């Protein structure tokens, strides 16, 4: 960009310099011609006033005129040359064919500029009709435009070179000045950028800055995630290694070995669950696993999920029921099942003995709370421990847990709601959370109305 702008500045300068030199030369030349003609006219007028033609028996000053730069010619009304201070009049032909003479005879005055054969000089002629009808012609030679140009060419070349050098420096300076705010912006992507210099760049800068912040945020999240994953994997692996070491020493009794083996198994199970969740999350994160949309009856899917979790609910002494109406949604069956499963699983795990979990499916009938009529609401409501206000915004983050020990003791990985959030986004749905510590939690997923029904 810098090079391009610089090159453009140089091209503009060179074109401007060449054009200016050409134009100045042309204007100067035209002024010069005008001045020359007016000088000749003045001269002729003066001679006319002097009435030098009267009794022109070779006045004395005729002789002095021979050395003058100006050529004087006196032509009779018939075209015959009566006098010429530069040429032998006997050698001169009739001058009636000369345009300036003809013009002067017709209208009183005439003028012409004739080029020499070599184009090296021009001759300026001014002719004036005198009172007796004869014509006085004054003429003068001058360098032509071409020869004038050739004579001043070296000077022009020097000026040209100096101007080019100046414009190169100026182009460099201006390019730097022009690009300075942009390079300054590039250096300070993180801080508030002053866009006063280039108003037109504001939308461009805003987009870049947003992308830049997203990149930084993503990198930080990835780093945190890697650190969290390593930490989460370390705990079960350490206990597996510890149990194995105890068995290895041969000091453990038979009953201990069974106990240790159980410990190894549950740690290995935990590792598997964790790894499965991590894999699932990375699948949902990327774009390789896009949802396969089909028409689903949400109530049926909810019932089958509840069936799978019934044993867990019974173990935790929690009643699990599904109610509501048949609702059709467009979604990926596996994703919708996973979503309902994770929500119900949490509702059971973070419940109290004797509590309940209610899954309901309903079609939105009135446009309340910004929901569209026809959209489908899946609600998972529990009478569990609830989530304090300050944690509510963060529980959808990876590995974020309100009560770490409870989560771990109930087999939680801290990734369930992160998976839910991803699925909700993929399905084009939205999620709402309402919770009060000690009273329970309700999580609602709002699906858009299924089309084509
Ligand atoms: P976990 O595997 O720990 O359950 P989740 O991502 O599913 O991870 O949930 C994150 C945290 O949100 C949980 O650790 C828990 O503290 C809280 N949480 C989720 N669902 C509920 C609920 N229904 N009631 C109370 N707390 C909940």
C-alpha cells in the first residue's frame, strides 16, 4: 500500500511538472508572438507618422536602416517593391501574393508569421497601408518555438530534475504522513483507537477491532480450556496410579484389592465420561457435525429421556414426570435427546431427596416475554438446591461449577450445560434460566415454530 501510494504521488507529480512546463512554454510563446507583433505595429505606426515615404528620394536615415535588425519594405499598390533595407529590390518579385500585403491593401493592415524551412526561426510581418496607397511592411526574425525550446532545454532539464527530486521527497513525506494514523492504529489494536483522522475507516476499524478482540478471547478461552482439561484428567489418573501402586507392593489384602479395583474402575469411568464430553464439545464447536433436521414430537423425545433417567431419579428419591402437549419441532434427534437428558440429569443431581423434576412441552399461545406465537417451549423444572444469582450467568461456561464437590460426587464433568448451550445455538433455539437457591430451578428452551406443518 505504501509503495503504491508513493508511486502514485510520484506519477502525479511528474505529470504535473511536465504539463506545467509545457503549458508555461506555450503561454510564454503566445505572449511573445503577441508582443512581437505589437512592437512591429508600433514601429510601423511611428514610421507612418514620420511620413518617411513622402518625397522618398532615399532620405538619409534610409542608409542607417540597413544595419537594423528590422526589415523594412515599401510596396507599391501594384505589388512592386519600391524599397527594402535588407534586399536588392531588383531581385524581388511582385509582392502582391504575400498575404500580409494583400490584407493591408484590402483592409489597411495585415500580419503574418512565416516559418523558415528549417523551422529554426519565424519571421513576423506587419504591413500597413499608407495614405498614398502603398504598403509599408516591417518584419523581424525570431527564434521559433522549437529552437527556443532547444536552447533552453538544458535549463529545463535541470529544473525538471530538481522538481522531480523535490517531488520524490515530498511524495515520501506525504505517504508517511498519510499512513501514520493507520500504522498507529495497527499497533494499538487493544486500546481505544482515535478515528478522528479517517472518519471513513470507522466501520472498517470497528470490524477489525471486534475480530481482534474475538481472536484474543478465543485464544484465552482455548488456553483456559486446555488448562482445565489437564487438571480434570489429572485427578482420576492420579488416583488410578495410586491404587495400582498399592496393589503392586503386594501388601494389600484381598478385600483391599477389590476396593482398590473398584476405585480404579470408577476413576476410569470418570475419565471416559470426561473424554466423551470433551469430544462431544469439540464436535459441536466445529462445523463438521451439522444438525440433521427432522420433524420431532418433543413430548415423545422428553418421555423417552425421562424413561432412561428413571432409575437415577429413583436412586436419588426424586420423582420425575413429563407433562404438556404434543409439540412438533424441527431438530436433530440425537441433539434434542442430549439436550433434554443433560437438563434432566442436572435437575435430578442437584435436587433434594423427596424432590421432583417436571418436564413440560407447550406451544406458545400469546406473545409474552418476546416469544413468538407458535414457538415451542420445553421446560425442565426442579425443586432442588437452586443456583445463586451471581453464578447464573456463568454456569453455561465450560467447567464452571457452583459446588465442585457435589458436581464431582454425582459424576458431573462441568461440561453438561456448555454442551446444552452449543446444541441450543445449533438448533436455532434460545435458552432461559430462572432459579432461586433453596427453592429450585427452571430452565426453558424455546424452539422456533416448525415450518411445513
Ligand atoms: P456438572 O457436570 O457439574 O453438572 P453442568 O455444566 O451440567 O456441569 O452444570 C454446571 C453447574 O451448574 C453445576 O456444577 C451446578 O453447580 C449448576 N447446575 C446446573 N444445573 C443445575 C440445577 N438444575 N440446579 C442447581 N444447580 C445446577
